C-alpha cells in the first residue's frame, strides 16, 4: 500500500512540483497551505511523513509541530527559506527529523524522504520474489531465472533488474535507477546506467538489439515491459 505524505506550504507552485515528484515515486500526496489546514489533514489522513514549511500564514510550521506532536509522532521534514542555525535548531528541538533550505532540488527532497522513512522504519515492504513475463527474481536467494534457466548477474545488474521489476510499466529515469543502486544519486554518473542496461539485456533478452523486457523510454530512461 502506498505511503501517504502530507505536503504543507503556502507556495502553490512549489507544492505542485513536490506533489508531481512524490506521485512519480508512488506516494499518495495530501496538501495543505497552512498549519491549521495541516492539523485537520493530519488527523483525517494520518500521513506516514510530513513535508512542512516554516513560514506560513495563520499558523506557522513551528506551531503546527507543537500541536501535532501532542497527538502523533509523524516523521517531519522541514522546508525553510531561513538560513540561520537557530531556526534549524528550533525545528529539530520541536521534533523535526530533517530539513531542507529553499531553494532545493526535488530529487534531493525525494532522497531525504526515502532516508527518513528508512530511519523511522516506515519504508515500503519489499516483495522477496518478483515475477513478470518469463523473468523471476528472488531477493532472498539472490537468483534470476529466464524461463527455467538461471542467469548470473553482477550485484549492480541484479539491483537494477529488481528496481525495474518492482514496478513493471513504470518509466524510471537514469537518476532514479542510480539512486536505487547506490543509495545516493550522482548526476555525473547517470550514463553508467546505460552500460548496466546494455549488459543486463545481453543476459536476459533473446535479442538484445531488439529488447522485449527492458524498454527504452526516450527522453526519460527505462522501464520493464508489463505483460
């Protein structure tokens, strides 16, 4: 079941961008434009994580945290335009789990979301056996089969295939896949994914030059074909 993330900010454009990136990662997004709306949304939706701006009308992020912490211990990532250390310290003392200073890169926020969910034990449960079409991948036993034939993959190839198989039909960017392989994405090395994909296709495709399983999504990255 998809995790729910509450995004609280009075900047409509920023919320729209964050929402798009989160939904692309498979999260359910709930929105609020100030602390009062956020309190109501948090009580109704019981989100798994809250992305919270500090400076907002009606009720700021600090006051929201004071009130919300009396009811639930939801992980919180602060978004703030302030750069003073005291502001960050106040947020952390009130119970924030992490913070980002505006402006920020959406991909960095996604990485922070994943990290906080992992630290707080709310990461998505992973299926141990993934199957799609003629491909079977077993995380626990660490094997891959094409039909009845076992295929030897490097650790990076195995993790790449697991990422693609986890969401058949979904287009992953190279940066997404690199992040899943390394835990932290480095844009300068995105093209290494192309090499891994080429090697993986050579091992699981009947005709690597005309791949059936791993499709190229031009301008985006790759996806595993949904049967």
